[in-house]
C-alpha cells in the first residue's frame, strides 16, 4: 500500500519504530555505566534491533527508488 508521498506504509512504520527505539536507546545510554550485566545485555539487544531497523529502512527506500525509476 502506497501513501501519497510514494513511501510505503511499511517503511513509515519502520521509521516510526526506529524513532521510538532511538529515544529508549538514548535514555539507556545515559545510564550505561550504572547498569548491571543483564541491563547491559538488554542495551546491546536494543542496539542490534536499532541497527537492523536502519538496514531495513535503507533497503526499503532503495527498493522503492528502483521501482520508481522503472
């Protein structure tokens, strides 16, 4: 499903999720030195998820750009 701007809803949802995760990640990063090992593990999981979202957003945008050129 496409929006009027040409960006799919899936990409918009991924971007929204990335923004929310980035806010949570920023809050966790402030207290990283005070975290227990379990909390640091969760921090690394959130970091991995954030990087995955970035890759998926870039992949989606490149795919849409390629489809628009054809």
